[in-house]
C-alpha cells in the first residue's frame, strides 16, 4: 500500500473511494463531507503508518486514550465510527478488516491525488507531526515541532506543514511560560512567517499566520483587538476573527457576547474540531458550572491529554465539591503534563481549596515567571491580597499575555472579598483585564454590529 502524498494546502488523499483531509478532520464520500474526531483521524493515520500490518487494539488504546482509561469497548466503538464515515460495507466495499483477538488492518487502496511533493518521506513526517500535535500536551507538541520541521526540510514548499508548525508554536507558548522560552518561540514564529510570506504571499494560510503573530508579541489586548478588527473589516470572510474575538470577549468578562461570537464561528466552521474549546469557560461565567463540567468532559473524549482542559476541570470539580472526581482528573493531568508545571500549580490550588495546603505569605521568586503566577493565585485563595498582588505585578512582559488569560480563567475560585476589593480591581486594571478593558470591548461590539449582526 503506497503512502499518500500531500497535494493541496491542507493535504488530500484517497482511501478506497473516499478523499481524506487529515488536518481538517474531514472525509469526503459520495460528494458528502463527513467530520470525524481527531482521535478517529489519528486511528486512520496509525493504520496508514502500519500499512499491511495488523494493529492491535491494545496499541491503539495505549497511543490514544489516557493511561487510566478502562478500555472496554472504546477502540471497538471508534473503529465502528471510522468504518461508518468511510462507508465500509457499502456496495461491497471494505476498508478496515478485523482480525479477532489480534487487531485491525486498513485493506483499502490508498493513493495520492496529483502528487505535489516528490517522494513520500516528507508526507510521512507531516502525518506524524499532525498526529503528535493533536495530542495537545507539551510532549506531543514538542515532537510535532520536530517532525514538521523535518518535513519542511525535505519539501520546502510544503505549505500545510508550515501551517501546522505555526499552530504548534502558538500552542507551545500556552504551556511554557518561561520568559526566555517565550522569546525563542516568538523568533521561531517570525521565521515561519517570513518563509511563508516569501513563498506564498497570496495564500489565505499566510494571512492567518500573520494575524496570529500578536498572540506572541508583547502586545496589549487592545492591540490584538485592533488587528483582528482591521483584518475582518478588510475581508469579512476572515472566519477566524469570530473565535479569536470570542476569546477576547471572554477575557473582558463579557460571556454573553463571547457566546454569540463563538456561535457564529461554529456556524461558519462546523467541521473545525477545536470550535468548542472555549465554550466551557464561557458557560461557567454565564453561571452554569454543572454544564461547564459536562462540556469539559466531552472535550476530553476528543482531546484526552489537553492540559488546559484538564487543569480547568480539576478546579471546576473542586469548586463544585466533587473532590474525589477532581483528584482522579488531577492524576490524569500528572501523566499528561510531562514538564510538571501545570500539575504542580493545579495540585497546589486543589489542596488550597480543600484546606489541605499549609499556607505561608508568598515571596516573589526572582525571574520566577510562571512561579509567581501560581504563587499569586494561592495567595488570593487564602485572602492574602497584598502577597497575591505583589506576585502578579512582578510578572515579566514576555509572559503577561498568557498569564492574564490564566487569571481570567482561575479567579472565579477566589473568595468574594478578594474579587470585590478595590485593591484587586485596581490590579486587574493595571494588568489590562479590568473594568477599563470591559468597557472598551462593549464599545467595539456596538461598532461592529452592522458588520457582524451580533449585538
């Protein structure tokens, strides 16, 4: 069976009578677009990589499910979903063969569609990179970065690999808050942007990569907002605007507007597997903690090792008084977070919220970056506003943008006498996520209403 070859900006392969777009999570069959989950696409990728071999159910379980997953019918169910999407059994066609007590094998013919890259080695590296990125943990993202760079080295015009690499760098910046690492990632992103601008100046992917640069710059939220708004007003088909704007509205404590913008993005991009990633936090801020928890768990069915979702869920379950369940997800986070920062941070907060933390006034860690972010949160949980404010005011500019996103997502667990205090409100304003930012975004929503239809 021949490995497929990338032939368009996002990759297009043929499996039997189906066309597959791996990075978009789409199978095209009988002129219908069928969306499948990243996990099911990853199963298909593993079967590609092991073409001609039987892949055991245990192998798939260990690769794609959390280590504490009980197994059961999970692989069987996923294979059946994949068969249904491919049309396995329709008109006598067979795609995936089952070998009882042994595993599964992809038996349909796999072909490239108008090959655009000489050789299949770059494609293989690209597929491995996509697979590792979809794990959404630090180890997977780091591996994805290596695979995608290797694919580009072999095939310098591989635009899909550039797109995946840019997204991987942005996601790495969310997990690694060290100031020096942040600067390195920004330079790596600039290098990617420079290459795609030189090679593909008219591509929509180039525009998307350029518009995302502000997320790595030492920009303020208003800077990011102006860039997004200008890009949208220039081209109202710029669909990423709606999900990025929803994220900004979330940081401005405007969950109703964030929900509406996210709805519009989902309407325009129904096949994007990441489209609901911000929904749980918005729902929580709308006052429905139980529904927020349900949505988080649904996301983990698709992205089982997504550190942000796991971290948030531990806090939300703890806030809801579901301590035993929170501890189970904390153990899962421990396995997913290879670097350990988020596990240590969330574990400390969990112990603080359950009264099991031996609190002493926090001292600022010199060059502490993310340490001071965590220390500030612990101080606020214990009502120590002075120590918490000092820790957060010490945050380096390089990590402040990611830090403020964290703050907006965590301070719902702080005591009310902290979040309603004049000192805390002044701190948020100084960090750029207080009442001034809220008023600014309300005004922008009103100004955009004639163009978005959202009020």
